[in-house]
C-alpha cells in the first residue's frame, strides 16, 4: 500500500496541548487524527463501568478484546465511541482521568492498543498523539514532536478545559493530579513517557495553540519537501 502522507508523532506529558494541536495540524494537512489517549481512556471507562479491578490485567484485556473503539468526526470535537456508546465526555471525567495511568501501564493493554494504532497509521497521512508514539508506537515516523510545558501552565489549561465541560476541580488539585500523572507515566515499566532521540522538543509554556500548530506545520512542510 502506498503511503498517502507522513506519519506525525506528537508526544508529551498530560495537558501539554497535544490533542488540540494534533487536531489542528491534521485538519491543515488533510491527515487522519488518531487520539491514542482517548483509546486508553475508553478501555479505562469500560473497566470502571464493568467494576473490574484496575490491576486485573487478564480481565481488562478480555474487556478490550470484546470492544471496538472508534472515532467519528464531530463539531467542535471528534466523537469517541465504545461499540455503539458515545463516550466523548465520559472518558474526560475525573474518575477516568485519575485511573487511566494505571490501566495504560498494563502490558497486555499497551500491546493490543499499540497494534491497533499501528494499523491505523499504516497508510500514512496520520497525526497521532500520546506518551510513547515516537519512541514505541511509530518509531519510524517521519516527524516526531515532543511537547512540554510547565506544571502551572498545564494546570491552568486543564482548569479552562474542565470549566468548558462543566467540571469543577480546584487548581491546586489539578496541579497535584498532573504531577502524579507525570510521575506515573515517566516511571512505568512498559513504554514510559520519554522523548525519542530524533524528536524535536517544543516548550509550549509561552506559546499559543496557533503558534504551536504553525511551528509543527513548518516542520511537516520541511519534511514533505525532503520526501519528494
């Protein structure tokens, strides 16, 4: 199968702005956007709904094997489904947010979702964001970006996002949750959060979303010109 564009991997810690930027970049280049974080959130939501212990790897893998996680276009946000149930907002609730690191650290879960993500990206023309896309999921991606921002900035961003969704969480709590998420993601044994050796690091603390998207677009255009 001929590739229909580049593979673009955008990694970074929680609330660095990865998903927002990835959606903008995908739209600009008419690429597919794959929200890998939503996939991990979806199986976490399913496990919580089913009352399965979050450390019961076999039970969660069995749940995962029995469901289809899919995306559909939506305005203003892409919709996420588990089978026929829309979970777009449900997977962004605090219970899922605070549990997803534990579920995503399970080897069987990561292995299955990594394979699904690679299948989605196989034809190229893909923007994929997560924690280990450039280092593990798509190690041969032509463009790799590692986005970072201060904890204070990321907490402020999440506060704003939560308010828009009707979620009321104190700023101090958000800062603590982000720090904990960073710790869990960076120290897990399977595919920890890490910057790929060939990734371009972007500190977005003082940048607007548009500025970040513009910079990544420039990098993609430069790479496209080299690929021709």
